[in-house]
C-alpha cells in the first residue's frame, strides 16, 4: 500500500529567510511553500515532521551531498542549524534546507558546541511549530530514508511523550555516554508534546549538564529527569564501526532502515564505486521501494544444495551448502570495532570471516532496477545483482553441493506494494540466475505457506527479457527453494 501525499502550493508565501536571533537576511529563495495539514484525523505524513540538522559552515561543503541525497524541496521541512551565516555559499541552493543560525553564535557568546546543538531544539521549536507532530534531530552526515521514517513515527501518538531513536553498535560508545541514549548521528525524534515539555525546561537542564561533551547526551539526561526514556527502533544506524559494513547491511534487523551515519568513516558501500557514487547508487535502489531496502529474504535450491540470502536493494549471497535461517540472519563481521582494541566491541552477534568455501558466500551487489507494468500501472520491480569480484575459493565439497562460480547475475522480482512488517519475516521472493546467455534457473518453494517461501510464477520475467518460447524451453532448469 502506497502513501500518497498531495501538497498544495501557497501563492502568497513570503521569501524564505535565514532565521537569526536578532535580524533577518532575506537573500534565500523560498524552499518550502507547503501548507501543512493540522487535522488530528490526518495520518502522520512527511509534512508533520520538522528536521533540525546540526552543521558548521567550515565543513558544510564536505557534508552537503549527504543532506541533499534525501532532502526534497517543497516536501521536507526543517533547518540546517549553522554556527554562522553561510555568506560564502550564496546564492543558497533550493536543494538544501533553510538555514537557522544559532542565537548564541550571533551574540558571540563563549559556548560549547554541545550546548549550541542542544539548544537547537528550542530554536527550531520557536521557529516552526504549526502543524508539527515530530521534531527530528540529526547530523549533517546523516542519511535518512524519509518514507520509512514516516512509517515508523506514525505508529506512535505525537500527543504523548515519545523519544524515538537507537543507541550505537559499539559497546564503548554506549558506555562512554549512555546505553539509553538515542545517538544524534543516527538521528532521533521527539513528539511535539515532548519537545514542548523539553523546551520549557531546557535552560535549567543545560545549566545542570553543561559539562557534558555531546548534545545527544545532554538531551537524553534532560529527558531522563523528566521521566521519559528512549523508545528504541533498530532502523536508526549510528554506524560506530570501521571498514567494510557490507556484512551488517546484508543481514539487516527486521525493521525498516531509517538512517545511516558515519559513511565517511567506512569503506564505500559498493565495490568499484567511491563514497559519493555509492550513496547515489543506494538512493537509486531506495527510490524503487524504501520499505524493502536491506530487508533480508532467505531461500534454498535443494537440487544444488544452495542457500540464498538477499538484502533487498543491496546484495545477494549464495552459499554452496544448506545453512539455517537463524545463522544467515547473523551478520558476517566484515567490519572492525569503532575504537581499536575495545573488547567486547559490539552490541550485536556476528559470524567470523572464514576461508572455508562452504561458509563463505558468493557476493553479488545491486546493479540496476527496472519497473515493469502496463496501462500506466507499475506491477513489479525487477532488480539486477551482479558479481563484482571472483570468490577465488574451491567449490564446497559437502555431499550434493554444486559450484556457483558460473553465476554472474541474479534477478529478483518483487511486487510494488509496500512491505508490511509482520511477526514472521517475509521470505517470499522470486529469483532468476543468469550467466550471459546461459540458462535461467527458476526457484519455487517446497511447500505452500512454508516459512522460507511461497510458490512463484516468473512469466512476467520472461516477458521482461522478451525471450522466445524456444529459448525458454531449451534453457530452463527448474529447482526448488
């Protein structure tokens, strides 16, 4: 089911301003003219959410692409909260958020960065509070998946006191600050009612915790004093990790991905692409269907003794032996700890990298997406995953196993309906394996209503390839999941 947002443009809107404490600079064109619905009966949508993005002028040019990858002109609301007016970046592009300059920065007060960012919630609340249900705070290198964020926040009553976010993947990060803290890099959300309560008590709270080193720790402590604890949502990702995080993203928790952070501190998400290219490539995948992004599906080909683990829109792993789902759901530790030598290092279980050819998968990464349909309607999404590097290991020698070295491309078909998170993971996917002009391999589940899959029909896939019936009948091998 899709969420359809209809926006009305206000022809009488005024020029957007840089919001300062004591004066206004009117040299920014309007970047948001939306009329915000305020009916309590309206389901929460993106127009009800206001973002506060912490940044500094000095480094904005290196972080701009992160924000602009998810910010949508005339759709998203909020501010880029800077330490000074960004004169050197004028004219300000409409693809970036409006600017809010800290009142303390303008008055030249001696104030820590942590206190300045903690006060941003009050300044944002004062500047934008009509038709608002949620305030979301984040860093300028946070990447949001906005549709998923909306789906998460609409589950909670904005009239209640809700503080929604997630702690870090690193034990030492949580121990240094708080295991009950929503990390600002991952982003966290305050319901309107909670933001209102927090703003009224903020000055006293900042005095109490002025010695703290980070704004998110200050705010978490303020909220704890008010009796409000963190509602943890696993889709918020601080990414306090180093190296290659493909292992984590290939076995994502059963929750919509909401954010990614610290992408400058890890390797590019896709082989053969740099960081900027990788982010753009990922957002191409997300545009097709955010609800399925990184969601794991597991299936099997019994004749070949293969196990498949799909991270939708990101990767597919083929193992040359049967591996139970409970193990495949554990991330391969391709990454390292945030602080070298910290033990125990991680807040999650992992599988060690191995040189055993039965335990190391063949890796395939998202390459392209095609939406098929007819009559002006989208019916299904066909995603292509390709092998980016050879495995360079001998075949698995378990009895009945077959080599997957010949597979170069995998196609995955999914419906256009939004994925609804249920009590049981949705293992239902459709796959076709291609090696240039080699046979297509079809997979279908062994039993109806099985936990690992459902029967599939791939006629639409044949139409997509425009294959002749003779090609199909001569080059098809049917297996079972």
